[in-house]
């Protein structure tokens, strides 16, 4: 099971359409690509796993500078993990945990927003819930992991 | 169709269990209630609609001070709307739009994070997508509305 950083190109953006969490971030990538602000071969913040040439799982892993950190004390450089998603038909095969373990292997603390039903998945991988703060968390369910 | 602000009590928290987006915010309310930090009759940031005594739709509407605003220019007091959800079996009857219109009737600008599939719903209610900023938006799909 090989995790790779996804290139920003039309093929990748086309594969993204199969995923549920397809929104303004993908639209912005499409617009940048269209307006040639970025090169075809540039790397995106997305990592994925291909099965037989088809993207079947992905996550976005964005490096946040300590100055934007609102979750660790003291503030530190960390990764924010979002849009972890495995396509229907490929769930339960370890693709999701392979992606999270890859993120952990990069050595920085991680913050993610856990959807209802995925708490146990993240707890097994060593994440813990934070104490909820409405101004900061705005309805999210932030979980953090430290190396 | 009557929208009302929900009280923080065990009955409300029990009704919340039927909703998908049940996470750290509800847990924090439960802990506060349990430790008597808040009174039984205090009001929550949640608004809902009852049908025959059963909570069938809800949203959280949190007032953000201008100093926490990252979406409007110039920064202003606004409402953040999250956890808008209608129970299965009650969708398509106008409960969701009744809640959003109630939020609009309060007169402050609104920011929300729109899930995939709900874009048209919010656009019809006058919301527009923002220009995506990864540091600020962190994978979300922010839409805003101004009175």
C-alpha cells in the first residue's frame, strides 16, 4: 500500500470528483491550474493511494506554521489533516489508517477534525480530543496527536 | 413552523443523540450540565424546530465578536452557523430553510461551512462562497451572507 503526494493536474482533479468532500479547495486548485498560476507538475497538499491506477483514498495534509497554531501549547509547527476519505467499496482495507500513519511518519504533531463515527479510528491511532472551545473550534471536533 | 432557542438540559442533549453531528460541543454541554456549572434552564447556542414534541431540525448559531472575524471586510460582529441538520424523514419540508431564514432575521452577517451537496440550498438563500484561503479555511467550504 503506497502513499504518494498527488500532483496538481486535471487527472487528479478529475479523480477528486469521486470524493464526497469536494469543495472550494478543489475549485481553487482548478482555477489556479486553468489560469496557469501553477505548473502541471506541482505538488498539492493531497496525499493518496492508488489501486490499479485509480485513486481510492486521499487526505489533505497542510503544514501550519507555529504562528497559526491554536491547538498546541506551546504553539508549534504542525500538520492539519483534513478530507481523509476512502471511496465506497474500498473501506475496511486499511487505506485510511495507512494515510494517517504516513502523516505520523513525517514527525510533526497533527490536528484533525473528527467526524461522528470516526472517533475510535483516530483514538486507536493515538489521537485525543481537545477541550472544546466555541470561539476556536466553531462546531468542529478537534483531535490532536503528538509524536 | 416555529423556531425556538433550545434549553440546555438532559432532554435536549438526549434529542441531540439522534443527529449525526454529535461531538465535542455536545459532550462539553453534557459535562457542564453534569457539573452544575450551568443552570438547567440556560439557553444553548442551538435553535430547533419541534414536530409533535420531537426535535426534528436544529442548527447552532454562535455570535462572534468582530475581533474574531476572519471573513468580513471590515471585520464585524456576525453569526457563525454550524450543525444545520434535519432528521431523516423530515427533509424536503422546509425545516432547514426555516432555520436559516430565522438566522437571517436576526440581522447580523452569517458565515457557514457548506457541505458538498448543500451549495444550491445556501445560494438560493442568498449566500456566496468566499475565495478559498488554506490557512484560514483549513479544508472548509465557507459561504457568507450579508443583510
